[in-house]
C-alpha cells in the first residue's frame, strides 16, 4: 500500500456528493428548470450535521446504530474499488465478494433500523428493499464473474483496469451485456428510476426513501453521505469496465470524467422514463441476471 | 484415547445420575449438566490435541457381536467434527439448566438430561467409530436419543406427529446405510473401515451414501422431517440437532468418499446440484414461515445446501486435479460446518430464550423484545448477521472460501468445472440475498418495533445460565470473523486427511486473502466506533427530542398496524409463489361499515404434501389389504412363526 493507492478512495470520499448534484442538474436541464446548485448535497450535509434530532419512542439502539455503522460499511467499500487504472486502497483475490458483503451489510443495517420504528411505512420499504436486492445480488456477482473470466483475475483493482480496448474488440458483445446488467444493478441499488423514485412524495410508492423517513439530523447526514458513496462505488465498477486503461494520471482523469458522465446519464434516464410498476421490477432485475449469465457464457477463454 | 472413553463414561454417568435423581428437578439439572460439561471438556481436549498435531493410537478391542469390533480412532477429520459436537453441547447443557427449570414442577427432568447426554455421546462415537457395525450402533443410539428429545413434550399432538415423522425418516435413511455398508464390507471382506474399498460400482455406493447420509443432513427433498422435528424438541436440544447432529450426515458422506478414491466428475455435479436446490429452497421456505423455530430449522436445510456446494466444488477440484479448487471447496465446506454449529446453535438458544420469556414461537405475536431482553436481542442479532454471511463475522469467512472456489471454477476453461462453478456463484448470491431478507424479518419482527401481544409486552430477560452461553457463542462468531487465520489452522489437518497428494500451500494463500478481508472488517469496526463518537459530539449541544413514530397523522396507531412476518415476506413469497404455494385465506372488508377483515397465510412443505403424503397414504392402503392376517390371538402368531421357520428350513436344505 502506497500513498497513491489511497488517492482514489480520498477522491471518492470528497467527490461522491457531487454525483447527486450532477444527476439533479441534468434532470433540471431536461425539465427546463435551472435546478439546485451542483454542490447542493454538500450544503445539505453541512446543514444536517449541525442539527439536533428527534427520535421515536418506539426506537432502540438499533435505530441509532444503523446510520453510523452503515456509513462505516460504505466507507470501507469505497476503499475496494479502483478508479479507472488506479487500484483501490485495499485489494486482494476475491475482494469483489467483500464488496458485495459490505453493500449487503449497509443494506441490512438500513433495513433493521427501518423495522425498529415500528411503522408500517418502514416495514413496507424494508420488505421491498430486501426483495429487490435479493435479485440484484446474483446479477452483480455473475456480471463481475464474467469480467473475472475475461481477465483471469478475481480482484477488482486488477480485473477492471485489465479490460482494455483489445478485450472489447475480442469480446465486445459479452462485455456489453455485462455492462447493461451492471447499469441495471447500479440504478436499482441506488434507488433510481426505473426501480425507485428518489423524488416521490407518496410514502406508499417509496422503497428506499420510506425506510429512512424517521431519521433526522446527523443520522440523516450519515445516511445521505453513505448513499452517495454507494452511488460512487457501484458507478466506479461500471466506469472501470467501460473506461480504457492507460496512464494512471490521464486514465484517472478520464475515469473521473466518466463518473460525472454516468451521473449525467442517470439524470437523462430519470428524465426520459417513468418508474416501473412495483410488480414489474423483479422482471427487470431477473433480466439483468440473465444478461450477466449470457455475458459469462459468451466470454470464452 | 482413554481420555475420550472417560468423556463418554462421564456423559453417560451424568445422564444416568439425572435419571436416578428424576424426583428432584434441581438434582437432575445439576447431575445432567455436570456430566455434560465435564464430558465435553474431556472430549474437547482430545479433539484439540489431535488438531494440534498429536497422533493418538487407535483403540481396538474385540466385541462379541458378529463382524463387529470396538475400533475407535480420532484422526483430524474426526477431531474436526468432535470440536463443534463437544463445544456446542457443553454450552447447550449450561443453557438447559436455565431453560428446563420452569418445566421442573410439571415434568420429570431426568429423561431429557439422560437423552441429551446420550445424544452427545452417540454423536461423538459416530465420528470416531472405525467399524461399520459399531458405527451403525452409534448411529442408532444418536438417532433414538434424538427421537426421545423430539417427542419429549408428548402431550401435544403436533409433537407426537413430529416425532413419528422423524422416526420414519431416520430409519429409511439407515436402511440405505445398511445397504451401503453391506456392499462395502463385501468388497473389502471385512467391516473394518480400513478394509473398505470402492470395488466395481463406486457410483452406486456414492448414491447410497448420498441418500442415507443426506436424509440425516437434510438435503432437499429428504429434508421433510427436519422442519417438523427440530422445532418440537426443547430449545437446547433443537440447537444440538440443527447445530451438530445433522452434520454427522455430512461427516458420513465425506468419510465414505475417502473410501471410494478419486471421485468421477458427476459426483461433484450431483453435489453442486443438490446443494443449490437445498440452499435455495431451504431459504425460500424459511422466509415463508411464521414460527420462529421452524424458520430456523428450514435455514439449516439452506446451510447444509451451502456445505454441499462446497463439497461438490471440492470434489470437482479433486477430479480435475485442481488442488486449489479442491482445497477451497472442502475447507470452506468444513469451516461452514463449524460456523453453522456456532451461529445456528446461538440462534436456537436465542429462540428458546424468547420462547422461555413469552411462551410463544409465533413471530406475529412478538415484537419489541430488544428493549425487554437486551442481551438475547444482541446475541440473536450477531447470529442473524453471521448466518446471513455479512462481514466481519464467521459466516462470511466460510462462504467466502466456497465462493472463491466457485469463482475459480467459474473462470476455468474446463466446461465440467466452469458450468457448476457458475451455478454455484449464482445460487450462492441468490441464497445470500434471500437469507438477508429472512433474517431481517426474523430479527426485525421479533425484537424491534412495538410488542404485538401481552406476552411480548411482559417479556423479561432470561437468567445468566441462558445468557452466558449465547454470549460465548456470539463471541466465537466474531472471533472467527476477525481472526480467520486461526480457523484455517483448525481446518487444515482435516482437509489434509481427505484430499490425497501433496498439499499445494493453499492455507497460507487463503490465510493471506482472508487476513486482508478481516483487516477490512476490523477497519469497519474502528470506523463505526469513530463515527459513533462523532455523532455523540455533534448531538451533545443540540436539542434531541422524543415523539411518536410518523403515522401520516392517523390518530389511533396500534401495534397491529406494524408490518408482520407475512406482510414482510409477501413480495418474495409472491415472486416465488410457483415453488412455495403459499395458501391465503382472505376475508375482505365489505360494505360501507365493514365489521371485520382478516388475512391468514400458511406455507406447508410441498414435498410433504405432494410427494410423501400421497406415497405413504398408498403404502398404508396396501398394508391395510393385509389386515386379515392380523387376528389378534397368540396361538395363531406362534403358528406363523413355526411356519416361517419350516419354510426357511426347507429353503436351506433344498
């Protein structure tokens, strides 16, 4: 581990809240509005960190520990992902499994904190969250297994930079299928349209938002920051697959531009389509899993 | 070896003492637990010494039963299985002193102690027996002791039914084992394990072992007895049955494979297929349950499936000469055996503590127990997170090894390894997601929110005899998660016992990887602590208020408006409805002033309903046709005996 190897993680910790800003600006552009400032998420976090909090009498220590431990899991997850050709701070064979485990931990903590409120809304969001994530997990891991099969490495920091223009030329269709699957996982896990709508105002239709309804003050700041880190982590997987490798400095800059571009694409998708009916979401997620399997089968070694 | 025999003797003496002292619940508790704890301490020492590298000479004593000998040997594989058997049993015995106390006034405590200790001794003897007859005797002692524990509360009809189902299932399994050992003995010319060899039909022997041992282990579709029997037993016994007894089936399977030599590829495919099926169906059925202990029992089916996936991958690695795949699959499977004993034992003890405090296992009648039973709540949460495979706990470590094996297999260029590897990756990922859903439900609905009934509202924490064993098990789950290198040292000798050939230095490699994962786990804990301090500092000078949960302005919220176990599971039971066939009874509200409405869901086991139910009904009909033979007079039966002897004599002479 060298000092440089911490750079992608530090950049992620600093720049992650920028991504929701880019998404919202893009959506405002499509809607013909000016939209909130790019750095709005930072102001929100700053404001929330200086606020007090109100807790439900039903809640216990689980509700208070959830956001804290959830953010810790998200921060460790960030350390595992590379940015373009620059490896993550921590990497080893099979680190993709740890990444999936940490994301699952973050989710599990959010879910039990939601159930701790004793609210029907919290239960509803939690129930939907666990059902949908059970379907995204195979899509994510099978997709990454396809990349591993293509590059012969089981470490994210080795296999994502190893996907080069040559491998796209050789296995373009397979990698495109995997990229499509990872895009669906990225949108679903970050509660984006077409799976969930972060801007909805009706509790009955929410998934992620309704789980965090009861949190306020620093707890909510931790949750929002954790969510933008998760957006970064999953986005970095997709960008790492698409970005060409190369020189660490130039490649890193290209990858960062790619992250911003991905946020822009997310905004465009949110502007161009409505969310799916809840009953149709499992079909989309199963479809992503099938794409991953197809990608895996098409990669011949 | 004498220490091991002393362990068995102390266990049995404790059991007999408890039986003799049946009159006094206090004395029975004391004698039974003393025998169990001392016996387990002796036995555990033997297991640890063998795993540390000591070579214990085998014990051979003649036995007057034909073909039998009293041949015991503790090799590393046996010692590895002895470790959870003795470890969990000692803790469960301490727990039982608290758990059984309220039964003391109503029932005699002698029999449960006697059969608990007999079960422990039987399990220990199963994994060290080296003669087929001795093995089968130990197997029967274990199975019958378990039967008497399952059927202990025999005044309840569902318990009698569960006991009966278990008894039939276990003996059907034993029938396959008899055939297996007879065939092995015929090839080897002796019933000593060391004489056993594969012979002409190793495939048939493997299938016999898979069915016979798979019935005990609970592979789908041989699992139907498990969700009936395990919840019916008293909770400390449920922990032993689910935590260690079903593992003797896995031990038997692994041991048999060592007789048969290099496995052909299709054994690995079959194991991966069985593992994926058991894993996915087990967790799906678990999600749909409303009974806490039944949910846990179905989860054992899932975990046995995960272990079978590991064994299958290990077998494929062996077949194709991929030493790392073989070692990772087998090591992951064996480590999961130990880990499952820890967290499933913990969860059953936790469920027992809930049952002790509320007298109900119905998840929808519980809620809010985390505040009323804080220690049980924390212990159950650790167990739930561990069984889900979340870092930094022990479930993650063993699933990681199996998963890594699957990834190595899935990225291989040999189709015979790659396809099962992919199947294992997909099913492990799905199982992980579904298990998280299941345990979010089990922990969330039982321990969080508001109590849904008076029993739950009045619940009190259990005494230290019950809490301390749970705390120790939770600590063990965390220790293996944070120091996986130590766990690998325990597994390594057992792996070497099974896999032939030079060991490819897999352990240092695996330890280096797992240490990095554990470093991330430690980092997570440190960060979480730091963030907790930050949160406290931020809130110190700010207003922190308390109010009610947001309810959209509804004026009279009640605890029954919370999400329940069936509503939480509904998206998943709906999605997998074709497999689960959940039955719903809905009384919809009618008219402008509806008087009442209700929804009830129930998910019976489809294999029991559709496969075994009709099959056993047909057998019963067939047997009824022979009723005319049964006249009920003794002299007629004596005539039958005489006639049979005559026919046999004629056959022998002719």
